[in-house]
């Protein structure tokens, strides 16, 4: 089954404790991205990757890191999480960048930083 | 910079009635894509409908249709014969080089 998977689905952590949210897709997609969703703000893009080893900042990259060492994986790293990073996070992928190709979203990761 | 505005944070509609969700956007580009996504309580993002800016014909998917007014930079979603399963958050999105989402409209369906 074609899908985007994220792990963990739920995470409660404390300020300053490094964490990684994994994202994996099995569709051989070139384009992958991370979003955060906050009430009243919609989805905002954190980072995106056009292909392996190519990543770029989205609209809200501060406090986050990403890597794209393999085509299928695009982990989101919070080196020192803070309470303002409490949010719902989505990973998405598409065959290539641009609206012609449908975005496939993962199920979301609910992160709480205390 | 591109922006997407959904001016209705919440809306309600009676079951079986028709409802229209509004979306306006700002861009200086002529070639782009517009999307409506549905997010039910499960939080899954579901593509509802897509419109290519160079196509004048409005997109339609079963009970869902759009009114795309390129000059006015307007992209509204019409849901006909509303069903209880349509209750969700709806997001409008603009895609060209970047993906810009609106803040969403929460749609309630009244039985």
C-alpha cells in the first residue's frame, strides 16, 4: 500500500531533550516536506526536500533540522525543543515538486513539549 | 509573497443543503495550482479538489465544485447535498514553487 508513515504518532517530552520524528514514504517520491499545524494558523511549511541531499527552509524553520540521506526517509530533528514547538506535525511527499503532483500526507505526529 | 486567506473560521450548514467556503489568494504568478483539502477529526489530510490556474473550466468532483475567478484571485468551494461526513476542517492551498495554506474553515453539518 502506497503511504507516508510517521513515528511516533504521539510524543510528550521536556524542554531541551533532543528528539527525532521519522518520516518514510514507499512511493519513490522525490519531493518531501514537513509542516506544523497550529490552531488558527493552518499548516505552515517547516522544511522541504526536492531530492536526496537537497533540502531548503520553508516558512518556519527556526528550531528544526532535517536530513535527506535516502530518498524514502526525511526525519525532522528538534535539537532543543521548546514549549512553542508544541504542535501537530505532518510529513508529506509527492512525485516531484509543484502542484501537478498530488501531495500524500502522513497521519500526523502530536508533539507536546513541557 | 503569496498569501492565502480563508475569511470564515467556522460555518454551519443543514444536512442536504449547499454551502460555499471562500478562499482568496494573492500572487503575481500566472501559472499555479489551487487545492482544497479536508481534515476530518481523524486529522488525516484528504485532497478534495484541484484547480490548475491555466484552465478556465471550474473543477468538479461529485458533490464538490469550485468557483475559480482568476482575475479576482478567488477560489471558493461549493459542497452540494451536504452530508454528516462532510463535517471537517477545510484548507485552501496555493502551490507553485512553495505550498501556502490558508488558516482553515471548520464546517459543521447540522442534522
